[in-house]
């Protein structure tokens, strides 16, 4: 059954400590949190065949901190994922289902958080989602069809909890 794994990038440096938003990298805590998220996914037996990653520095570094523990998935970093809307992120995921059965998406709030909450609501588990979808949060969903008529929330990871 296809699986979608939605991860918000880990804690990044303050925007005033970088030349621009796109170049903001992770803090040491961010690297630790990203690895912890990956460990929890791995412990639950959740890996990925394909990673769709925003090309911003903080999302790429989040993916790099996670990739070995989630199975070294194939990698794509289309510019369209940078601060994408929930609808655009969902379209990218559904389009990727013809190339992979387990897809990791590493993105930014508000888009990634809203999409995770929308899918959790379809699964009847919205109340289980962390408020604000914090950095390094992850949600793994099983989706038996591309229409998303039936969605199951398999795992929520919140390293700050």
C-alpha cells in the first residue's frame, strides 16, 4: 500500500543569521531532531523509496540527516516545493506515486503542516496531530488509492513531545 511521509524541516538558524531565507541552515539541535525523527521512523519500519525535498538549505540538510535511516531513497528537489501550498505539495506527492510506493516529502510550514492536518482529518485523527506542526515533526500515512478516499495515519513523530 502506498505511503506518504510528511516532514517539516528541522530547526533552522534565525533568518537574521543567514544571507536570505533560502540559505538558512540547521542548528545543531535541528540536526539532532532530524536524526531523532529518522530513528523513530526506522523503529516503526517506515522507510521511503523516493524523497521530494524543497531545495532550501534547511530542508536539504534535514533530508541528509535522515536519509540513511530511511533507506537512502531516490531524491528530487524541485524548486516548486519551496514554500509550496498544501495543494501543490499534494499534487507533487500524487504525481510521484507512479514512480514510488513510499514517498518522503520534506517541506515548510504552513504548507506541510496544513497538508498533514488535512490528511489526518481524513483519517479521523486530527486530534492526534501536534499543534502548529513543529520543526522535525513527521506524519506517515497509508493511502490505498490516489483519490485519498481512505487514508490511515500510521505514525506521528514529534521530537519535542
